[in-house]
C-alpha cells in the first residue's frame, strides 16, 4: 500500500483542507494517534473507512490511494514503443510476459488495452508455433471484448470492433468478422459522410484553420485507402493479368503524382510486393523482378532516418497536429529488425519458387534482409 502513496495523499489532502490531525480524526471517528500512524505509514486505514475518507476529501478511492487506473496518451505511446523494442531484442516469451504484466496492471485502461491488442496483431507471427499464435490472437480478441463491454468511448469501441474483426480473419473466423463489420461497413451509409460534414461544420463555425487541417488529413487518409484498396484488388484478381496491369498503371501514376514513395514508403512497398506476386503467379518472371526492385527502393526509403515515422510533406503540410493526436502519434508500429525479418519471410513466398535460383533474386534478398537467403 505504501507504493500507492496513500500515506502521502492523506497528508496532502488534509493540508489542502487546512485541517489538523485531530479534526480529521473526529470526522472519521478514530483517534488522533490513528491518523498520525496513517500518515507515517505505520498502519493503514481499515478497508471500510476508505470510501468515507475519499468522500470527505472529495476524491475517488483510486485517487486517495494513488492507484492510476488510466495511462495518459503519452504514457501509452511510451509503453508501446518500449514493448515493440522488446519484441525485437528480448526472447519472445520475455517480451510477452511484459505485455501481459502491463495489461494486468491497467486492465481498466481501455485505450491501452486497444494498443496492446494492436501490438499483438503486429507481432503474433513471431511466436514459434501455430498454437501459440492463435492463443495470442484470441487473447487480443478477449481484450477487444472487454473494451466493447465496458468502455463508453465510441471511438475506442469502434476501433476495438475493427481490431476484433481483423483478429478473427487471422484466426480463420471469416463469418464472425463479417457479422461484426457488415452493419457499419456499407459505403452507402450516412456515417461515411461524417468527415466531410465535420469539415463543413468547422468552416461554418469560422474555424478555417481547423477545417483546412481536418480536410487535409481526410485527403491523406483517402489517398492511403485508395492504394490499400488497389492492393486488395490485385490480390482478388491475381489471375486476371490484364486487369491487374491496368490497376498497377493507375496506382503508379497516383504514387508518382503524390510522391508516395517518399511520403509513405511502407505502403508503396506493400503495393510493389503484391504486384510482384501477380507477375510471378502469371509466369512473368522479368516483370516480377522489376517490381521487387521497386520494392527495394521503397524499403531503402523506409529505413532512412525519419521515414519510419508517420509524416507529411510540402503538400500535406498541415498533418502534424492530426498525427500528434493519433494514439501512437508518429511512431512506427514495428521495429526495423522486425521489418527485416518480415521481408525475409515475404521473399520466401512460394510464388517466387521459379525465380528463387536466379542470381538477381538472391542478391535482392540479401540486400533486403541483410544476409543470404536460407535454403535457396
């Protein structure tokens, strides 16, 4: 209990109310000596007295004993960054133990639980066995259930619902994901217009700068979503090479116009990787290698100082405040070493079997992963 600072808080709150130990003792129905022992940490108040003591000082019991059930946004970002580094530097079991310890300590801090669920989603594949991976995904889904059942913040609950659906997809539970997302994901619903309406409302209220900043953030997200949707389109139409090449041409035009390889190299890397898969699946080995070389260029940019973090550019010059307001701010969700490991696994994709022995492909793998290709 001393670690919770109850003794110090009694002293501080009594002084704030300008009371003597005797006056506090009279109110609580105890002796002055008892109050003195509370404040010195020799004895603690009876458990049944805590609500009465908290009410007298006009604070919650948590505030009285010094228990921090919630972490600030800055503290959550710090914890996420530290845990992400742990997954790259510690054994998987040790990193996992630290995550679970933090979740247990702040089980009522729903913004933190949400980010820990995202942390699991970004790192569960590091577990050694499929059983362990599924266990982590179910654990994260359980945190989402707790958030949805107890949290009153609509935004956090909405994010938890989407996260839970993503976890179910990874678990092969497509039906559950559809049931969760279908009611709110219809593009024709009025909810899809909320961002544009908010921009109009800011403008009407005379908050021009806020309207410009929010509109720019919306444009930025719409752009990223456009590329993300195109990546999915390539995956869904892998056997329709003509359509895929049309998609590639259009997306590359957008990437060039908006300088996306500099603005968001992680996203362009994903696009070029999916393009390489399409070409390899259709026996177009030369084109597949070309797309992987584009991937390498995006990865090189991503690894440069500052590009791992979320950022704007000369055109998207009003994003800073919006980025700062994100749960994780501008920090990357994964460590560089994890990215290298993920690249190693990606380059081992079965679709590249026909080009795996080519010298150019093996050199590319070595450059991307910082080592030789295992079992080439």
